[in-house]
């Protein structure tokens, strides 16, 4: 089943919100500049960046 653009955006936003709740803040506020990350934090940071890039691309699309 294909998702609509709105549904895709909702999925991305839901995942971003989940990470924000987990880390109690935005990517920039919490994990971006952390020098010592756990393996889980490294994974979450990578996923978070991809989600933020996807959201940015969706918002720039006509």
C-alpha cells in the first residue's frame, strides 16, 4: 500500500517526536554536540538526521 505525501510526513513527524521524547529535546539541544555517545545514541542520531532531512525535503517540495 502506498502512502500519501501527508501520511509519509505524519510517519516522519511521529518518529521525530518519539526521539524528542526519548531524549527530552530537539536533536540540536540533546545529541548533536555530545562527544561521548553510546552505540544506541549513535544509531538514534543517524536516524534522527535522516528523518530531519526527509522532513526538510518534504517541506521544500511544491
